[in-house]
């Protein structure tokens, strides 16, 4: 009987270890948050054509902050709560309903922020 070493070789890959190891969890979270903030605020620090008001610039930053942090909170809720408690326990229909509600909440938060600010 021959021992299968493919799983041992797979876990020696640094990318797989970065994704799977608990000791790199804090680094994964920091990279995710930094990437989301980079995407959320990528155009906020440039000059807006037609308006040089500091109040308009502050409104753009506030709107992007609200939408970025709400989307990040929903992603963490999905990954840390809904998937382990619903999807891994074979409650697929309830997971689909909760996922649809999360997508709707993200849409309405972005719509409300754009409407108000």
C-alpha cells in the first residue's frame, strides 16, 4: 500500500498555507480591509471637475466611507456567520434568502447615501 503524498505537497505551497493557516488570519484580514479601502477611496483624493468646494469633497468621502464600510460589514457577516451557520449545515434555501436580503440591504444603503449626500 502506497502512501499518498499529494496532500502533504499541497500544504507545502506557501499560497495554500497563507489561505489555510490560522497563524496568517490577521494578515488576511488586514489585506482584505486595505484592499477594500483602496477600492472604496480610489478616486476621492483627486480634483473634481467643476467643483472646488471642500464641502463637496467631504460629502464624497463620507458617501464612499458609508458604502464601503457597509459592504465590508455585509461581506464579513456573510463569510463569518451565514456560510458556517447556514450553508455548511445544508440550509441552502435559508442561506439564499439571507443572501438576497444582504444584497438588497447593500443596494438600499448605497442608494440612500447617494440620495442624501
